[in-house]
């Protein structure tokens, strides 16, 4: 089940029926620091400072501006930010309307946060693991299922900013995932390069063997030794290509078992390239053996 506000539904209708992109949206302006609160049609990219000034912002009584609702909103560090597609509400609050949060106290494990969580999580456990930066435990307790509604922070008698802890932990985990994906991508690029170098080496050895086969072969130990070196290089290239195929198959199987939802396009391409390199190496080695039947041992 998906829950959407009317503004999102209208944007979907205009995009599908009329082909109109989202260039404006309804923004709610409220708070005791504005003289004319209400809903406004606002163009995407409009300065928040100009928008609040147009609504009669009183800088003398302004304490903070919240983007979003009073529960899930985030304070704005500057009013020079633009209106984005995610800006649905701006609260220009005074000190009396939204006073500063009381000083944080240690968790007393009362369980109030657990009882109000709409997703049935364990906020106090997530709090401990977030403070300890235990990423494995946080994912085990379904951190990313948190919708950041703010109910746990609101009812906490110790005034612990639980949602802030969860947001920080989510950002850290997302950054770690991005870095892991970059490292995996770099690894794939390196393996592709190694496979390409092995293929080029095999082709080089095959061309060299073909050139020598066209020349008159003197019955000397020097020529025989040179031809044996060429066959040895082809065998090395063939073994390297076979090892690359086995490694690509192993990586593809491991990733598919660990995370079935992860895209496997890169790994499948890597396996196909390794298999192509192996076929090329086998063909080149077979041609070299045909050209030198007396030099190749059975």
C-alpha cells in the first residue's frame, strides 16, 4: 500500500495525462513568525528567503525554520536554499512555538518509544547500536525500515534525539555501500584488464607461431628451442584464461547467493568476456599444435 498526499497525486496525473513535468508545487507556509500563513503555488527553485518574506516573515521573532512537518521536518541552516520537489511545508517558528529541546538524559529503558513505533521496530536497541556505530546490528534490527516519523523522539522522557541518530547512521551506511560498490567496480575493471592482457598475449604468441611456421625450419636445436618457448607461452595464456573463467563463475555464484536482489550485469559481462578469452586461447593453442605436431608432446 502506498500513501501519497494530494500534491503528489496531482503531479502524477499531470505527468501521465498531460506530459507536464513538475515545475511547481503547493507549499504550506505556517508558523507564528509569518504574517500571512497559507498554501502557495511555488515554482521549483524559488528562494525560501524570498518566499517567506513575501508571506510577511518577522525576522525579530523568528527562531528557526523547519522544512517539513513538526514531527518529521528538519531545521534549515540557511534561508538561501531553494524550493525543491521535496519542499512541502515551511514552518517559521518562534521560540514560544518551538522551544529549544531540553537537555538530553540517559535512556531509562521505559519502552515508550517501542510502543509508539508504527513500524514495530525497537528504537531503544537501534539507539544503542547507532551510538556504538555497530552497523551489522543496526541492519539486523531493520534500521532502514524506519520512516523517521519522529514519534519515538516525541515521547522519549529522556529527550533523546532518536531520529537524528537514525539519520546519521543511515547516511553512514549508505556511504559505506557506495564505497563498497566503487571498490567492486574497480575490481571488475582490473579483472577485465587482466583478461584483455591475457587475450592479447595469446594472440601475440599465435601470430608469432604462424610467422615462424611460414618460414623454412632449419633442423637445429636453436629453432626447436624457440618453438618450444612459443608453445609454452600459449599454454600459459590458456591456463590464465581458464582461471579467469573459474573466478568469474565463482564471483557470480557468490553474489547471487548473498544478495539475490543485487544486479548481476557486471558479473555476467565479466564471465562472458572470460569465456570468450578462453575460447580464443584454446583456438590459438590448437592451431599452434597443428603446425608443430612433432614438437608437441601427447
